[in-house]
DNA sequence: TCAGCGACTTACCGATTGGTAAGTTAACTT
DNA sequence: AAGTTAACTTACCAATCGGTAAGTCGCTGA
């Protein structure tokens, strides 16, 4: 059989960016098709419906995030966690699309949804934290609460960057981000240290 | 002149809930009109366009948030800040719509927008923090970074509640939230204490 | 060589979108 | 009593929405 995977992945990339920018309802198949340089029926051919396309985008993102956590889990758990979160905070600008999409997934996934796209990612992080001495015997709630505090703060800043630049200008935004990264650095160390 | 303020405010309330749930692009004037029990042209009569209606919703939310901060700023600044953030974390479930809307405002407001709906709210919080002994002489970036870390973590949990319930069930969600509130309590105290 | 299939295309569809135009009606003003 | 205005309504509209139907075309395995 022929191989359409590269084209499909390119469509997913375009869709990821557009969905991150304007959300599920803000994106039209026509707009996606136009940017991809194909007819919208090409997209429907591969993904069936707009919803399934959105699902595929989220699944792909989830896999990417899980792979990153897996890479951070190869060495010492505590050091891996610290490095992972510090990287997340430091490169939040470059990863805006990802962050926006994660937040949109949280906002737009209804309770009746069949699948929770970000669950594997959260569980991978929880398992990694569980491997540190400090959290070995802790209740799950406690780990999850701590992780949410870290992830939440970082992702929130990530999605706020456009607004921050608009409100205070690019220089101030950058200054805030640097201070913020320092604070996160301290918080993640406090999180893993006994 | 006659007084349409109560009706208008009711429309804004309905719009706030719908925009919080599905975002700007996910809401149609027809759906809003149906819930309000009027024709969609009634809404256009008062607000002109859908965008202006959305703007009015965000302005109203911003005013609400600012009023709350102002109330928290009447006594001791440090105590006020602690009480404000603890309340935010404790009642995050009841304030889901607000939180979702704030996040959507951050996601959907483009850089070319004329107004940043949440700016007054952020600045009110910054000024309040500035009045505490610890932050009196600190650079603005530092205060803003710290506030963002707190607000971000709380709002992130707020918008994640549906997902958390879906992933882990209502009991676990509640357990996470309680642990989370404790952690935030510690963080906000650390933020204001010298 | 030719049947079959995967990767598309053009042509089309009914429903819905935000918005305009032109009333209607009741209350208030003068 | 007449006129004005605020708060709506019904009747439309072109554009766009997601999706279906029915091909076209080049590659591939038999």
C-alpha cells in the first residue's frame, strides 16, 4: 500500500496550530484545507469528521508530551522532574501552541467525552514523582495536587504571553517570564526535596 | 428614559455562562436568544455585534473581579491578599464559569485588540501586593511573576475540574482540590511573609 | 494488461451563521 | 393629544458551515 503518513502528519501539524490559536469552534475545515493547499474533502477523506481530526490532533500532542516525560524519566527521578519543569518554564514562549492546545483541551472536553486526551501525560508525571524518595509513600491526591500547581502555573503563563505583551510590552513580558522561571525553579526543587 | 438595565444584565449573565462553556466561536446569537427567550435581534439591538456583546461580558467580569479585590484591600494588605487567594482556591468549583472565562479571554484576545479586559484586575492585585512590607520596594516584574504563579495555579485547577472528575471521579477530584487548597494556602503565606 | 485501491478532486447540499431592514408596540415627554 | 423614543419583533439575506456523492488519476500487485 502507498504511504500517506507524511501528508497526514503535515495536516495534523497545521491543524494543531490553528486549533491552538482559535479553538475547535474557531477553526473551519475550509481554512485548514486552504493552508494545507488541498481541498477540505482531502481532510475529510483521512479523518472522517472535524471532531475526529481534532481528536487526532490531541492524541498526537498527548503522545508527544508523554514521550518527553519518558525521556525525563530515564535518569534520577528527582533530577528528571526538575529538568522537565525548568525546561517547560524556560521555553514556554516557543511552546505556546502546545500550551494553548492543552488548556483548550481542558476547557472544551465535555464530561461525556469518551477519552481524556491529557490523562496519560498526567499519569506519566505522577508515576515519575512517585519514584522520588519524598513522594514514595504519599497519597496520590497529594502528588497530583502538587503537580497541578506546577503545571498550572507554567501553562497559565504560557497562554498569557500574548496578553502580557499587549498589556506591558515585549520587554516587560520577558522580564516577568525570567522572574517567573526563577520562581518555578525554586518551587519544583521544593517539590522534590525531602 | 426607560430602564432596560435589568434585562441587559440578564442577557450578560446568560452570555457569560455560554461564553465560559464553549468560547466565543462556540456560541451563536441564536442560542443566546433562545435561552434568554427573546429574538436574536433583541441582543443585536443592545450590543450591536456579537463581538461587542463579548466585550461587554468581559468588561462586566473584569469589574466584578476588581470590586472583589477592592474589598480585599480595605484592611491589612497582607491579610487581604491571603484571604483573597484562599477564597479563590476554596470556592473554585462554584466559580468555574468565571475562571473559564478569564482563561478564554487570555486565549482569545489577539494582540491587535484594543483593550485587555483583565488588565485592571491584575493591576489592582499588583497594587495590593505592593502595599505589603515585603513587596514595598520590589521591582514590578517580581510582584507580577509571583502573582501569576498563584493566580495561574488556581485558575488552572478551576478549569480542570470537569476533566479531573472525568478522569478520576468526583471523590478523587474533591480530594485533589482539598490538598491543592492547602498547598495554595502555604504558597500565598510564603508570598506575603517577609 | 488490467483490476483495484488509495489519495485525492469537483460539484453539491441543507442548515446555520452574523447581520440588515423595516416595522410594531407600549411608555414617557411635551 | 401628539410626538418621540426605547425595546423589541418578523422577514430577510449572502456567506459559510460540516458533510455527502460521485467521480478522477496514478500507482501497484497479480
